[in-house]
C-alpha cells in the first residue's frame, strides 16, 4: 500500500514538473496597446485590459502555444517601443499603411472595415465637408487620411481620443467626426433616438488605397514571431474562434 502511495506521489510530481517546464519553455510575447479605444481595447473597472483586439491576440497566442501579456501605452509612442525592444508586439486598432510599413512589420489583417463620418447632417446633397470642423483622433491613420483626402477647405481638429471628439460633436462644438465604424456605432447606441446624428460612409479609397485593415505590429525583421502570429490568426479563423469573438463584440 505504501509502495502504491509512493508511486502515485512520484507520478504526480513528474506530471507537475513536466507542466512547469513546458510552461516555462513557452515563448512570452509582451503586447503593448492603448486601452482607450472601446470596443477594441479598454480598461475594466478592475483596470484589466479588455476588448476585441485583446481577445483576438489571446486566441492567436493560445493557438500557437505562446504566452502573452498586455500593457497600456500612449498611442503616439507605440511604434517606437518596438524599436527599443520594450515590447514584442503591438495590437491597438492599427491600420496597415505604407508609412507604418516603413517602420515596422505587420501581421495579416484581422479586421477590415472602413471608418465613417458621423454628423448632424447627412454628408450628401447640400451638406459637404467644405469649411466644416472635423474631429479625429490625433496621430492616427484616420487623421492622416483626412489630411490627404479631405476636400473643400475643411478644418481637421485632432483629439486625444475619438470618444472626446464624439462628445464635442454631441455638444455641437464641431460639425463631424471621422472614426472607426465600431466606435461610432457604440456611441450611437447610447444616444437618444432623436439625437439627429447620422453616419456617412467613407470613400472606398480608405480600404483600397490607404489602409489594408488592422494588423499586429512587430519589430522590423522579426519574422519568427510574425510567422507564428499569422499562423495563429489563420488557425482561429479556420476553427471558428475568430467568428465567435467577432460576434461577441459586433453582433
């Protein structure tokens, strides 16, 4: 009986040791994000970083046996952190643009829906962007897009966050906001039905010529990590995990 008991103890210790060694051998990927962009990334009441991007990153890591952690960082400094090795990857609703591809490498796109305008008047017919104040998140690809493609002497007003711009639109301090559809849609869902705010679609050039969708950024030349992230993304798309997460945040 004692011998059986000793054997069970040995088996348990062997299994525990194997699990510990296996966990320790898993590559740890430190992700940076700006947790001020609901529903893609945000802080819970307990200060946990949550959101669509975070769930996608966790699913990718699980699919290819990576450990991952997430830290908050100001948006405008995110890409620089990769060059100094502070983080291994960035997931923060980052559009894959030619300008950014000169600085970092990107995974395949995991989200590809063009941003939209939201305003008190439909951006058609008599209303146009001419001489209008357009709010947009500062240092974002959306701001760069407006700088390149906005017409009619419109005035671009940068904000710390899209949410701040939307609040000013609600107060009629500006005429329109240019932001991601999911962000705008969530904002509208919390407004009264007679708010008068309407959505106007973006020109197709945003997706076809300016952005290739959202991607995960890694340091230039880090092909090992990039390949594993792409493999993980492919796996979660094929096994339905991606769709389950997508439906959770964008039903």
